[in-house]
């Protein structure tokens, strides 16, 4: 089920970025490798967003799947909690810029993943309003796109971390 996958992805991404940011000590090459330093900064910044991401995941999980109770509750949670928290996270993410184009592009792709998640949440709310299963399918598709985008970011991040000898990264095991 895509919602559980999205929640797993969010939890794994944030948790492992946190671990990488805390324990990533890097190599001596970081002093002469601006990308390596930027990658460390990238991992560090995600530590700041851990609580926001967990709150979004918890909000959405509280109204979907086995936790679904009724449309009114779902709509209320989406518009009063999930969407505002997602927009606040996106605002915070958009304020951060990185020194190297490689890391900045990675960050922008992560933002695109969250924008797709937000669109999915918006479509869910619209589907409830209009009682339209087709819009729900579109919402699921947008959530899947966002999850896929984040997976690509994780893969690229891990490649860059390895290439630039930075400790940390993401591991789903």
C-alpha cells in the first residue's frame, strides 16, 4: 500500500539522515572538496527537519489505511494538520541553499518529492469534498511520484557520499 510505503520512506529517510548527520565525520579530503563539505551540511540540515517530517507522517497515517474512520475526520486532519505542516516544511526546505550545484540539485529534487506529496494530500482532501474516487487515485499517484522522487534522491545521495568519501548516507537495511 503506497501510504505505508510513503511513511516507511519518510521515517527511514529522516532517521538515517539524522544518523548520518550526527555521526558523519568525513575525511581529510573534505577540507579541499567543497562537495564533500556540502554533503555534510546537507545531512546536518535534515536533522533539523526530523520532527516536521515525523509529524506529517503521523498526521497522514492517523487518517489512512487501518486508521481511517470517516471522510469528515480525514478531511479535517488533512486541511488542519497534514497540509499546513507540509507547507511549513516546504517553506523551510526552500530557504536552504547549498554552495555546490551538485548538492543544490539534489536538494531541489528532494523538494520536488515533497511538493508531489503535498499535491497528493491536496488531492485527497479534494476527493473527500467531491466524493470522487478518481481524484483519490490521482492523489495516490502523486504520493507515489513523491516517494519515487525521494528514492532517487536517496540513491544519488548515497552515490555522492561514497564518491566524496563522506561518512553517512542512507541505508534501508
